[in-house]
């Protein structure tokens, strides 16, 4: 909710706490943390969180595109291209793909 309202710093703090909780074994909190970190420009933290979301079984079609965005920000363009292909194959929202490309 906070992220949707544009309160990125507050969302980051809450999501960091949520991912430390044993009550958040799923990838959703990690995915949201990755999105918030990416919006704030913390590409390294975003990539770590998004990889954790992936490891925890997140099924979001947007996940590969978000990983690609973090990789681009970190200068990992070849890896990002692979993730964009995965995003397309998963049916990611074209608007997300355009924003990353």
C-alpha cells in the first residue's frame, strides 16, 4: 500500500522488516522489497531481493523484467537481455518491458 501511495522510503523500511520475519516465507515480500529498492535507485539491494523472491518461488510474470531493470542499473546488460526474454515468455506486461528496454 505504501509503495502504491509513493511512500517509497516508508515502504522500504516496512518491507525490510517483513522479509526478516519468519511469517514471510513466500516470495511476495521479497518481490515488493525489490520493487521498492529499484524505485529508490538501490539496484544492488533490489537484485538481491528479487533473486530471493525467485528462490522462494515467486510466480510473478514481472519478476524477470524487474531483475533485468536491476541488472541494467548495475551494468549487467547481457544478463538483462536474458531476463527480458524470460519476461516476454512469461507474459510480462508490455509496459513493464518497455520501461526496462
